[in-house]
C-alpha cells in the first residue's frame, strides 16, 4: 500500500473517531462502548525519511528498509487498534541524523496527524540533537495539528524541562460521569543527560516537576471526590515519560511480563519520583521507552512499571526481534441497565510489526475490584 | 557539680561568646580566630528529668542515672567545645514518656539557653508523641530564648513538615567577607512515619522541601558569586536533619570513619534528596541522628553522610558504649598579612561522655584546596 492510499484510508476510517475525540482541541472522553484506548509509540528515532536507513534488521530486510518502515508501522497500528490517543514517548526524532528537526517531526508525526486522532508527544534524550533546541522541539510540537501536547503547565512555580502536562479523560457523553475526569494522564520530561559534574549518565525528573505532579494529582483527586457525583476512590492515573525510573531494575523474569534484554538505562541517581508516585496514590502504571529491547511490565508497590519496546527502525534494536508498540485500554463499569460509570479495569498488550501485527503479553494493569487500601505497617523502631 | 553552679559557670564563661554570636537574633558569624564551631546533639529523648530513667547503661550506672545525665553531658560539652551554635537534630524529647511536652523541652534545651549560645532544633520522629502535635512542638521551639529555629521559610509554595529553614554564617567582623555568608546551614524536617498505605516505616523529605532547598541554595550561590567581592566557587553548606538518607547504606567499615552497629533506619523508599543535594553542589556534609549506635561518616559523590551517635540517656543505646556528640569546625583562610577570608576547611570529631570527654574519629570533611569540578562523564547509550 503506498503512502497516499494509506492516508486516504485512515482519513475515511476515522471520520467516526473524530466525533468521539471531539476534535483535538476539546476534552478527551471515553467512547460509546465504554472504552478508552491509547497507543504508545516509543523511540521512533525518525531522521530524514526514505534516505535514512534501518539499524539492526535482518540482512534480508536491510535493502528496502528506512524510516518509512516506521511510518508504515504507525499506520498499520492505527488501523488495527483505532486508538483514542496516540502517545509518542520521546526520541521521536534522532536529531544527530536529521537534516532539519522540524521536517523530521513533520514526517514522523504525519500518520498521527492524518488519522485525525488526538496525539501527544514528550521528549527523549535525542530529540534536541538536531537543528532545534529542547525547548525549540517542544515549542514546535505544540503547534502541530491535532496535538494535545503542551509546553508546560500554567506556572505556579518555574518548572524544569519542556513538556510537562496532564490530560483528563471524561466519562461517556450523556452518562453521569460525563463531566468528571475518570482517567488522568500525566506526561513528563525526564530530561536528556545529567548536567551535574559528579553524576554521570541520563537525566531525571526534578523536584519542581514532582511538586507540579503532586499538586496536580491532589487537585484532581479532590475534584473527583467532590460534588456533583462525589467518589470515594480516586480516578486511576497513567504516567508517560521517556527514561525509565531506577525502580525498573527491581524485576527479573520471575515477576514481570515481557523481556529484559539490556540493562535498565535509568539515571545513575534516584530522584525520588517513584516515591512521589506511590505517595500520590492515583497513578496505576508508568510507561517509558528508552531501552529498545526491553519491553516488560512489572508491578512494584501497587504501580506497574512498563516499557513499550522499541518502535522505530532507525534505532538500535535486535535483528529478528520485531519492532513493537504498547496498547493500553481502560474499560468503564456498566450498570445492569446499561449505563456507563467510572473505570473498571486497565489492560495492556503489545503488537509486533510482523505480518499479522501479532498481539502478545496481554495483562491486567489495574482493576477496581482488586484495588483498596492495604493497611499501613509502621515498623519504626527508634 | 550541681545544676545551679554549672549554669552560673556557663553564664560567666560565655559572656565573651555573646559578642561573637551578636545575640541570638542577629546574624551568625565566624569568630575572631577564624573559626565557626557547631555542636550537634542527637536524640536526647528527654522526658520528665530526674524521674525519667536511663536505658541501656551498665548495671553500675543504672541506679543514679536519669535525664539529668543528658543535661550534664550537654553542659560539659558546651564547656569543652565552646560552640558558636548548638544543633539539636530531633527526638529532642521522647513524647510518649513526657508528662508535658513544653516542660520537657524547657528542661531539655535549658543548658543551651543558659549558655547564651545560639541554638536551633529540628524534629525527629518522637517529638510529637506527647501533649503537643508536631506543629505545636516546632511552634513552641521557635519562641524559646536564644533560638534561631524557624517554623518554615516565608512561603513561595506550601512546604511539607515543620522546621525547614536555613542560616547564613558571615565572615569575620571587619574582614572583607564580613557581609557575605561564607557557610550556609540548612535544617529540614525529615518527617516521622510514612502516611502512605503501601509504604511502611519512616518519613522522608518531600518534593516541596527539596524545591525550597534547591531554590535557597541557588539563591545563596548566586549571591556569593555577585559583587561586592564576587567569588568563583560557592560557599560550602552543611545540612542537618533527623532521619538518615537511604544512601547512608552505601558504606561499610572499609570506607567510613566510626562504627555501624545497627541497620540504617532510613525511609523504606528513596525520595531523591541525595540527588537534589548533589545537584545543588554546595552541601559538603549531611548530619543526622536517629540510629543511636551508628556514629560514622562516609563520603559519597562528594558529600559526607554523617551520624552523630546517640546523645541522650533515656534512649536506646549500648551499655558500656559511651553516649556521644559530634562537633563540626569550619576554619577560614588567612592571608599572609593576617586578614581572614572565606572557608578553607571543615573538620569533625566526636566526644564521648566519659571522664575526659574523649575526642575520637577526627577527620577532614572538606577542604578548599581539594575541591574542584571533576569532569562530567556522559556514558549514555541509547
């Protein structure tokens, strides 16, 4: 299928999705089937398109392989999953190999824009390595068509990084939860590289960002528990950023779903964001990219820590090990008389870029019936 | 020596210190000998005084041992070290065994007040277990005589805990550094117990406190590098709080000075304050209490992490292992013609509550000539 034909099909197919999404500048909400579906695209590493070659593919694939394979994979994923939101979790472009960062982004995000599905992007550690600065890249993204990305929240205090924002997902139109955010999405800039002489390696989420997240989460939880329709529990939240937290290293194959084929490339220090997430209490899962050949989800202290697995073809990977994407689906509870309520469960799976877009590793991330407050254990001694 | 006599001697002896300290409500500054000396008193666990018995002392000591032994030890330490500032690092009173929290504090801090030396206190995890809340304890402390303690900084944002503040120590009066803060002291409330259902154990320093620390440190460093007398390096800083950071567990006897006789009772999660300290760059050493039979100092990523060792007699300890206190001394650089400049070195030692107040484990924590920016190593891969 050529590029123009694929775009035409996408445009037709998602004319109905347009209504659900209510246009990209309006509020996100659950579909009339009580579902909200998110496609995560991690590490596209897009450069110049057709002339940018693939890395780590089989010799038989190499000759015809370029950035356009990444484009085609997004198009196929959109057709297969019909997401309500597409989340690009950084290293969207590979700045070093891009002739023009803006043009690379135009090409990289084109399938999302063409689909008319709302989309967001956050920054990785490579996005700023081309003709635009980190701020420049994010400022460009927020002007693009159909995106809900934001540069930063309205400032109560100055915030580190570019692209820290949250999105609320309303209940089904016409339902009692129509005007409540039943699912909260947090997007953060996990930085690029350490700027501190004594600390080597990657960046991390700073106190200013954590305070913003904490205050936002508190505000949303308070609103959810307030009239009209006051709720006892908080609405579940999902957090997306690029660089995995140090706590991703807590797992082995005995307690995660997926694979770990390389070390966890978190920052070399712990900046405490996992603690802040646990304390906030609403975020049920974290989704990162960065390590292309890790794709697992493991649960720690009530929070799932998930990789998407590498998506892009101009990014390191493993020849013969398919590029992949992660899908998250939240489903609402339904009353006996068919009315939609709040979120009942959140599931995830991945799809491989093979002939059938094979789905793998389906798992439940959170379920209302299984949640509840475990009792606090104070084992302090001194 | 009885209590009244000791107080009288203290009053006489430190009449000269009064001038250096310029009264407790004025700015701290280095003495005319180019020295600033801090006495740290950790975990007094004071309750009702004479009727409150000692824990973990030898059978021969038990009969006559009470909170007054703690009082006597402070008096002797003040006489021996003549500090410019006394820092009480939490668990100052043991609320559970105190009939009246305010009266316990009156007694606990009495030797410091009588000495006319400026003093500060921060909260531990036991201070609020009596008749006053955590806020109530700190509010009481800030009204006491000669204290430089503060409830919280003037708020740019709401801050967690009670007793987060900083103090500046000016250069020698009449020297070129007279109006610059050449040593910065940070005091933080490390909390009591986790309030989060899924996180057991002790409290931790929250993002709001870390952001305050970060902004304060940035402001002080900027001022130090500004005219008049603009400096190239930042002035060294010292941080005091009660509960050790998880990074205290990074050491063993091969790389610390002192002893580790019990596990590190940090919070069960890492809230990232060590990362924030390293990033800020000015703090050269951290001083905590909490674990009474650990008294070591170890260096990690350019920052010394130090315990004081248990001071109080109504606190668990180890019979036959002396109660102890930590002293920190900062010394200024002197020009060839005898003028005092900025801080040249920071040293520490401990003193044991034995007949001779034996000094042990003297070590250099920081020295201007040995500092400098190691080159950043960016070993990021993906």
